[in-house]
C-alpha cells in the first residue's frame, strides 16, 4: 500500500472521532456506572487497586484522534470490572517496544491506519506486542487496530509462513479484501451463538441483526481464517459506495468480529487472548460499550 493510501485509510477509520461523547444515562449490562477522571496528560484511570485490571489504549502515530474510543472503553471497563476495578492509561508509539506483561494486562489498538500504526511502533514494537501476548497479555483491535493485528503483528498467521516484520514478507495471512476503500456507514451485524455467549451479550438486545458503524475495517473471507480463530459475528449487509464494481458483494456474510484463544510465537506456550473488530461499536450512535465490556471480560479470562 502506498503512503497516500495509508493516510486515506487513517482518515476513513477515524471518521466521527471528534464527536462529543455523553455518558449514558444507564448501562444495561451492569447496574453501576462511573465517570472516569482525566488528568492533564490525557491519561485516565479508575481508582487503582492491587487487583485492578491494567489497560493501555494506544494513542500514538496512526491512531488518529480517539476521544470517543477512550470514553467508550472507559465505560466498558467500568461495566466489566466495576468502579475501581481497572486502570486505563495512554500508550505511546515509543512505549510499545517496552511492553511488559508484569505491568500491563490488556493493550487496545483503535481505529486509524494499521500501516501507519505499524510504521510508528516499528519492528521492535511489533515484536514486543507478540512477546506481550505470548506471555499471557491480551490484545483488542478495532478497524486500523484490527488491520495491525492481522497484517503486521500476525496473530492469525499460520506458523508455516514468514513472520510479520520480515522485510521479504508482503502480507501476513489471511489476506484482506481489496480495494479497502469501499465507503463507510451503518451496517447490519449478526452475532453467532458463540459470540453472544463468549461476550456475555443479551440475546434479547443482541440477537438477530445489530446496527454497527463501519469505517473501512478489514474484510476477510471466512474460509481464509485458520480453524483456531473463532468467528463471533458476521456482516449481514454491506457498504459499497466507493469502488462499487469491485467491492459490491464482497462484504455480506464475512466475519465482523473474530477472536483467538491463545496466541504464542513460542512453541508450547499457551499465550494470551486476542479479539479483532472490523466495525466500530464506539462510533455507532449511540455507542455500544457492551461489546467492548464483553471483550474485556473474555480476554482477561473472567469468562
């Protein structure tokens, strides 16, 4: 992909991020809510305890402007772990190379450009993400963060292929559908029974088709995913307002949310959990923190 294409993808995944966010009046998944304080640096955290789940949201190069993701993630963490049950900090590009499982439980990479995020963290940063998850850490990626996990970190990469970061490797498999710039807007997503159960989502609210905002996230054929990858939700409608002749018919019935229970680049190691989101629950109106709450619970092995 050219630098221009990467910049365009960053803009596409970042649509709507400057929209003001309002704390929901009620949360259907948990009965308590909390406003999360923000310090002068922009980092926020619930009251810290020794047992708090430690979460870091990447806000470095390629991530774009992410206040809505930050706010939705904070709400989701409160729903998942309770007030005072988590800390939420910002993660810079330079800090990624020093990820330490002893100090952190979950890394979250938001929308933007997967290519630009990979360039910002560098080969050392990509290796550090692999090492972190191999050591039992968790990874959640959305749109650009999902591209990063697929094409650069290589979470779903079969071991027979060259490792991501190899200058001779053009792409980490599975390949995403091209062209990527198909447009953006609301789409219908249907959770599988496994997805509803794994993410602890109410079948009354999330059964059937759910409207979620799509911002040019990765489209992958279900058959191209390794059997170790769980397919938690599928697109039931599509966006093809751009490059229509090439994109029409590519998106329907492809996986929208996927997960892996145990990534490791060390033979014999169990490794941590991964969830990759193609659409944007946080850019949906209103946002859907319940999806991220379920993902946080699952990747931290609360369920």
